[in-house]
C-alpha cells in the first residue's frame, strides 16, 4: 500500500485536475478533514449508485439522531457532487481516506466517529483494524458477496479477509446467498443478519423538467435505453444493431457508465457510420437519427421515464451488471445479459416475477428488443411486473435502523 501511494496520488491528480477538486480530495485522502462536532455517524458510499441506495437510510439517521452530525464519505467526485446537491449543508461530506495507518489515524482523530457504516463490499483492512482497536462499532450494510468475489478473496488473501471480516461489528447482507458466503469467508455468525437490499426502498424519481426536455428531443419516436454501458459493450450493441435483419423502429439512447468515456463512445458510433446526436447539444432528433448519446450526468431516471425498453449495462461484459431497480421502478421491461453477479439476487427476483428478460449475447438482445417493440401488451406487462417486484420487497430500511440503533446508543 505504501509503495502504491505515489502512483495513487499521481492518478488522482491526472484524473481530477480538470474538476478543480483534486486538492481537496488529496487533502481528505491523506486524512486532513475539518468536522465541527464530536458526535459523528460516519457512512461511506463509494459513488453515486451506493449513495442513492443509501438515501432512505441516511434520511432516517438524520431524523432519528438529530443531536449528531452525519458524515458521508465518497471515493468519486461524482459521488461527492450527488451528496452535496441532495443534502447541501444538512450533512458533512469529505472524501474517503487512503487505507494506510498514518492517514487513517489522522482521519479518525479528526472525525471522532461513534460508528462507521460501510456500504456493500467495502472491506478496508487497515481501517477496520484501527476502528476495532479503538472499540468503534463497524457496520457493513446492504452487504453483498458474489461467488466471483468470494473466490478471489479465497485465492489471493484468505487470511487477511478472514481476520478483517471477524472485526466487523454488524453485517446486514442483501440475501441468504451472500450471508452464506460471508460465513464461508470467516464472519462471526452472531454479527450476521439477512435484511434484503436497500435499493428496493429507494424513492428515486425523474426530474419532470429534464424528462420533458428529453421528450422534446426524442419526439414521437419509441425509445430503447442502453444504460450504464461499459467498455467493450457498446461495440457489441452497435454491431448487433447494424446486423439486424430489419431496422429497429426506435431511437437508441446509449448512456455510458463513466463520463470520461463519452467522447470515446461518440467516436465509436461515428466510426460505424451511424447517425448520432449528443444529449449535451440539446438538439431535437430527426427521423434519421439512430443514436442519441447520453453524455449527461444525473439524468438516468429521466431516460428511463421516456423509454419503452431498458437494457442494463455491464452485463454483456464481465463487469457483473449495474442496478436494475431504477428501470423497474419506472415500470419498464428490464433486459440484461448473462453477467449479473453483482446483482445476482435482484436479477433473479425480477426474472422469477416476469419483470425482466435475460439474453445470452448482443444478437439475442437486439432480437428481443425487436420482438418487444412489436408487442405492446407483452412489453407493458413485463414493466408492470418489474414495478411490482419492487413493491413486494420494500421495508429494508426499517430493519437496518433497528440494528444500527443498538450499536449507536
């Protein structure tokens, strides 16, 4: 970790130099923060997705523990922007420190947390060891552990993972499969609880003005959204679209997962000689426009609100998929590829309820899209089933608050 520190700092400066946040981020990551209270509940969300999932829980913590200050740390600048945009001065925010003893000691000394709440799979050995030594409770909530991740831990760092996970005070996992894997990894059974996924309690909704603006841009065209696509995935999607026997009677909106790839994906589309417009240009799509590149941030729910079908990216490549529930919440039929190990349980719930369709490859994806576009009844029914799946699995936040309250009080 120490040997990697200079590389991490250089990468940070290179990546964030244009945003203007690199100095603040580096300062925070080296443990230098200024929190103006001694009673802090610290919650770590890596990026935008984890933050949105945690919002129902954060809201409850703010309401129940008004005498304390809520600190949210993020790793990414996009996560930072989302936190500040939503909560403003209501909460504290800073960037997550490097997992090194000297940075963590400085950070914890400045923050003085009463509890540290980590989201999903954030297992930081030095942090967890330090908090454990200081007898500060550590909660891993909305926790998930795929078979893929378990195998990696067991192969490369079995002892370190076991020693780390045993020091966690509370683990609230998303499903029984993850619970079993945490036990296999070495977790203390007394700390484990299966509560479900916070993502089912998320109340994300589309911005009406943005949705209206997007509706004007796409016009009366039917719309298929390819959301949170990853490197290598767009190439497969575009090739299958080009190879389709009959041209799709719809506008394709491709929304890359990472903003730094917007220009790369635009070049890929133009290289394939497809007619493309960029969302950032805010110009109407005509009948000749085949692709709208979603080069915007924070508008995914609005894309879902105007679409007819939603494909969830990261699933045609070995990236493990992205959150499917935002599309499901919009009552849209959800499609994804074979690689959804990051959302193993959620994807299965959607499939079992008839709210989603899984395809083996990009060619079958395009065939299914064509089929659904020609069958309004089937398409609408799948969307309704997707929405119902969410309604049937709500209530996780209440369970988590009850478990966390025992550790905070």
